[in-house]
C-alpha cells in the first residue's frame, strides 16, 4: 500500500535542505533549486506549526532518487551525484588542519599541484564564500604550466592572538626546471572551531599574486 509522507526539511547530506519558520497567515514560501523556481504545490508545500513541510517522496524523486516504504521504515536511495558529493565531503574533512602550519602546507601543495579543491579545503568560511565561484569558473584548476611554485623550505610563524597566526615564507619560482625568481607570501590562519582545534586560512597576501598564473583568493602585499 502506497503511503504519502511529509517530513520537516532539516539539514542533511543526501539532498537539498532548508528549514523555514513561517507565520501561518503568510503566503507559502517560494522554492528554488539552483536558482530555478518551482510551484509550491509541486512539492506539496504546507505550513504545519509555523514550519514549512514538503513531500519527502516528491523532493527525493525530483533529485532523481527513490523513496521506498517497507517494514515500517523509509528507505531513501539517492543518485550517484549525491554519493559523490558525500565522498567529496569526507575527502575534504580529511584535509582539515589541526595546526596553522598544516593549513598552510596543504594550501601550498594545492598551489604546487594546481589543485584548487585542495586549496579551498583549508580556507575559512568567509574566504570560501568569496572564492567559490571563481574556483568553479576555472573548474578547480589553478596556476599555469610555467612558472610554478617550487619547494618551500621554511615557514615562519607569528602568533597574533590566541586564535590567529601569521605565517610567512618565500618560495622559488620554477620555469624549465630552473629557479629564476623568488616569491613571498604572508598568510593569516584563524582558529575556526575551538572544540575540534580546527584552523583555516582567512587571508592570503603575495608579493606578486600573478607570479604562478591563476591564483584565487590572494591579494597583493600591502593592499587593503
């Protein structure tokens, strides 16, 4: 026997989630998926106890998933894209830095490997919001074929406060296997989660932000 199910939309990994408190007398809220609006009745949107609810089956099936009810349980199967998103989240969590120097070392490896996703993983929430669109526009590839950032020999750390550290370093610029110049960086790393001792980069300053090609999120030293 097919049953209709409605659930409160709350935060979760498998599909798009929104929680909304709405006055009973207000019009039904508008629903957007990737900036495309859908009619409220398409998702059986309703207001219950001043909270927006939506059909679980309709929502999941709209995202190309499947909802099955059996043995007094609800089973939700999401498409491969959702599984990949969850895998990516786990990979990203594996790069979380527990020390300021680790955040910078990860960022450096990302620059050296032209890997924007690795760089993005150790950015603060504010810097992520600022740079995400640009990373996406370049398909998460940064830098250029030449020159590229060579091996960084030493990081210099300076504590600015109990939850902020400045790390500076020089790096060789390599072209055709040879060092032809030296770049300089000053990076601010913040303690973004005290409970888990998590550090993330909040500001990147380079002597020349263009010295390795596409460099996302960096500004020139001394600029405001």
